[in-house]
């Protein structure tokens, strides 16, 4: 593309950051083809790597994705329990050992063998479907203190085991080994009666998942909930515990059960008949585990940050899930990966404001709602993983578009910085100048300048010297124009036309124009001093300034157009520049300019002057700008 200094108007225009003027050129077609086919597979690969980092580093459970996923799961559980409560299909009955037992029983809790024996006898008479005892059996015999303790407890457990499936917890000591239990209980009740009381803790120390293979001993010893489920013929799989089913957990105090045994045995079957019975401590601070939400209906209300509850609560809720509709199954890994790869393909979609709103706000809400719905049918959508995949794709595309636009603008700026004024170039890059031939009416201040007698002067100079003089002259003049944010409309031989107030509106276009003219004369004075040293002839200029309405915009043919201004105000400014020689002054301006100037300017009335091709007009000069005469 060739340009000349005599035609500095814009040969192209820009809109929405895309340079419409290139559409007919081979360069533009090549760039668009490269943009469509070149970088996007690489950008997609970058998006994949970012998503992998978010979901796998430093490890799967400790990743950013996993942390947010746990929070999302907790919120889903709370929402379902609060707004869509569902009853448990097979709700176990909890017998709680609370502070009231400590008051009622005189012996230390380590010597409650006979009380427990009566409790288990009461449960047996109630004819339960299965019994889970979340109480660790004594580590040694206490018969030396109270004879017959071991036998009473052992006989009650054996009788209960004959009535219904029974599991008793075996806990883990500080060294990670099974805690000691009196050998007589282990030998008489046999190994299949015992199960682990452990649960899986996530990195935030909360229990949400059930998987016997992740428990101590790698699944070689069953969990408490798993033992009961197997005894009742339920499959024991892995998954997430459904905390949204069932009412808040309440319990029957141990001492009340003992009272029923003595007073109303018929009530025992009404409480326990055909049901799973869980026995455990409900005292605060004993065997405490953190859960995603508050399930226990007793005790102080836990805060959002402190959701520690007795271990028997998590065992009971796990049983609710397994014995009901089953655990919540996470979406298969291969399906999650497939969905993520598809969502990452948003890097191939062109960014729009509506697209960002849909992808960053609406789509995540839809995914979240779908996830909540899927939980009710025992499927867990990885809502955070899918949302991150979508967001990564959209954000990476947005960044790539921004980088691409910046590179295009830099190439555009580099290519045309010397062909158009900065104001025009900035408006083109901002997309404020529409493509094609277009114009609008605006009030601007027009400045014309010209070198007096340059044609005769150039005859005495070589072409090289003429070019050097003009280049050095225009460098100084253009710097003055740009200092006051003027727009160079065009160079006309040794003259130039400048607009103030277009394409961008200015606060004081007339003041800017007059200040620019004064600076131009001062800059020319210094330049002439340099010319004298270099043996070059001095220059004399004339400047005409007028303010008025003009038609401004992309003017020309559909194939070739420049940013310019036309109208009577332009013609008058050109004629004023011609008056400067006859009036022996450097700067001449009209009444319309004078009326817009502040009191800082001191002007000289030059009377009414006849302009060629125009009616006479009163004109003014600028004081303290004496005419410059060539020596």
C-alpha cells in the first residue's frame, strides 16, 4: 500500500476492532485465514493444560477444583434438605447414650456392663431387623471389681445376635492399630460381629464419602454400615452419602429404653420392630466428626464453620443412604472428561457480550440446577469441574482475542501511523469511524498554513535539499499540531490543512488552534536559526484560522476515500491564509474564532477584508506575533 504526505486522510476505517478497509486486500484475506486455522488448536491445548492444573494439582483431592466441588456438594445438600426434604425409605432408630445416663447410673461408665446388658435385652425383645452398636467393648475384665460383669454383657450380646444381625464397632488406636478388646468378647462373638467405626475424611476434615476400600486395612475389615447392609442383603458400593434424605436425627435415650423394659414391653416392639437399631453415644465432644451440615437435632446449634457431631450420626446417615435409594454415584470419569473437552471447545467460538453472559453466568446456574436434580436420582454431576471447563474455555478465548486484537492494532498502527493523524488513527482503532464513505455535520476550527514563495525558493535548491527542508519543516509543524490534538487533514504541497474538534470533539477547539499557530511560528523561528547555521534559506509562513460548520468524515469514492472536511468554513480558512501576505502578518482569524477565545488572547483588528470568491469579513491578527520577514 502506497501513501504520500499530500494525502494523509485515512484510506481505511475500523469498526468493532476489525479493520474493514483490508477486506479487499490480499493481506487481509491471508490474516483472516491464518486467524481461523492457525492458533486455535494451540489455544485449545493451552485451555486443556489450565484445566488439568486446576483439577489435578497438587493432587486430585487437594486441587482447586476438588475444594470448590466439596463446597458445592455441601450447598446442594443444604438446599435439598431445606427446600426439597425427602423422607428416608428405611430410617434406622437411634438409641442415644447421653448426659442423662451419667446422672441416672451411679457407676462409672466403664462399669455399665449390666446396664448395657439390659439395654440389649430390651432391643432383642423389640425384634429389630438388625442392630449396630457404636460402643467400644471393654479392653479388659472388670470382674475383680464387680463379679459377673463380663458374663452379663456377653450373654446379652449373644442373645441379641441370635435374634437379629449384630455388628459392634472396633476402633483404631493412636498407632493405627485395632484397639484392644477383652479377648473373651472376641472369642465368643467371633470376628464377623465386629466392624470398623472409621469414616473417610476429606482434606477439609469433613466426612462426605463412603468407600470401604479407603478405610484402614484396605477393606479387609468391613465398616459398620457395610456390615448391616450386607446382613440385610443390600449391595455395598462406594459413593457419596446422601445428607439430604431423612428428617433431622433424633434419639431415644438409653434410660428411657430401660424404663420401657420394666414398664411396657409392648412399646419396645412398636419402637424397634422390623427396624435397624443403632446404639451410640450422643454426648458432645466424644467420638466427634465434621459433617457437611447439621443432622443432629439435639445439643447446641452448630455454626456453619463448626459442624462437628457424634460419630453415630454419620453411621446412621450412611445407613439411610445405603438402605434407601443407595449412595450418590459420581459421574463416570470418562464421561466427565468428555464433557470437559467439549466445553473447552468454547475457545473456537467468537466472543460476544451475550456469549460471556451466557457462558459465565447462565450456563453455570443451569449446570448447578441440573446437578441438584440429578442428586435426587442418585447421580452427582461434577458441577465445579464442568463450570471450570466452560469458564477456562471462555476466558482463554477472550484472552486470545484480546492478544490477537492487540497484535492487529499494533500492526495497523505501525503500518499507518505515518499516514494519518493520531486522533484519526485512535478513532479508527477504537471502531468509532464506520467503514466506507460516510460523513456528518460538525462544528470545527480549521487551520490552513503555507510557506510563502516556496515555489520560487525550490527552484534555487536541488531536489534533495528541497526534500530536506520540507521534511525538517513539517516535522516541527506536525509536532505543534499533535501537541494540541489537532488532526492533519492533508498536506497540500508545502501547505497543510488541520482540524481541531474532529474526529473527536474538543473542549476549546478555537483556543487550541490559535495556540498551535503561535507555537508554529515560534518553532519556525528556531528552525530558521538552524537553517542559517546549515546554510539553508529561512522560511516564512502564513496561517489562516476559521470556525464553522463543515461536513466531516470519510469522503471520496467507494474504492478510495480519506478522512477530511469540506464546506464554506474550510474555504474561508484557505482564503485567510492568502491574506497574511497582503496584511503583513503571520496569523489571521475570523470573528467566529475570536468569539470563542478567552481573555488570555490579545488580538489586533485588521478590519473588514475582501476574500476571493466570498463576501467581505472582519478579520483579526494575534498580538505579539510580528510578521516574519525573510532576510
